[in-house]
């Protein structure tokens, strides 16, 4: 009759400092991650960046056209 009703179980996860984990992930961020964050900060959304990219790609062939081919 010496059994206890509840037994303490050690938690499966140990607490850790999440700030250190995030800083470590930022340190090894890839080029694409950094570029995406930079684009988002500049044009406010990634979809706007995609729209500007498409506009630039479709507008580029007209830059080197001669007046005869431009008309």
C-alpha cells in the first residue's frame, strides 16, 4: 500500500534559449533568404517585387531597339 497515485515524469524537452537558436539560423542564412528579406523591405511585399521583375524583363528588349524596330 505504499504506491503513489501520481508519479513524476521528467519532461521530454529541456528548456533552451530560443534567441540563441534564431541568431544561429540568421548567421547561416542563405543568399536567397537575405535577398528576399531585402526585397521585401524595399518594395513592401514579395508580390510587388515579382511584378517589378516581370515589368523589367518585358520592358528590357525595347531599350536596345533601333527606331525602325521600335515603331
